[in-house]
C-alpha cells in the first residue's frame, strides 16, 4: 500500500523541515515544501502525483495568506483536504479559515499524536465526501 502523500506549505524553513521529519516518522510521504503561493503552484506543476493532503500555515511569505491560497487550491484540487497548521489562535482567523472548508486547524506547537489524528480524520472525511459526491443518486423526472 502506498504512503499518504502530503504537501507542506510553510514559510519558516526550520518548522517545515521539522514537520517533514515528523511526517516521515509517522509513516507519511512528504512530497514537497513550499513557502508561498508562487512556490506552491510551481511545486504542484512539478509533481508527478497530486497530494493526498495539504498541511498549510496561514502566514506565508508574500502578500497571499494561507487562507486565500486554500480558497484558490480548492478550485484546482477540490478533493484534496487542507489542514491549517498555525500559531494563530484568534477566533476571527479561525472563522475565516473555516470558510475555506478546511478539514482541520491545529495550533503550533503541535503534538505528534494530535497531528496524526488530524491527518487521519481529514483523510477519512475527504474520502467520505468524495464518495458521497460520486454516489449521489440522480433524480429522474417523468
């Protein structure tokens, strides 16, 4: 069985590399690290596969926030769950992030078991959501 492929979008290099190592320890496959919108789009173009999940910081390098980027990625990767991993715990930001249909919101510093739980729940929820879309019975009017 292939490992879950995860794209990391984080502007702090040390945090990104630490997260990459944690994901490997947990049995996932980090497939790239990007620090802003432009690098995220370039990374996605270069990949041979789509990520199964995206872990994204809210504050990124450049003018685009993770929340804005998440809304943009929902168009091109509609079935890829996004989990925000951020130091921001303000209620207004959490509410704004929820409008992106994110599958999780973890506050840094995170604990490995919490990260793994969030990832597994997001993957299962995304799978259920995808199945619901493709298994919805069509309505026939006579």
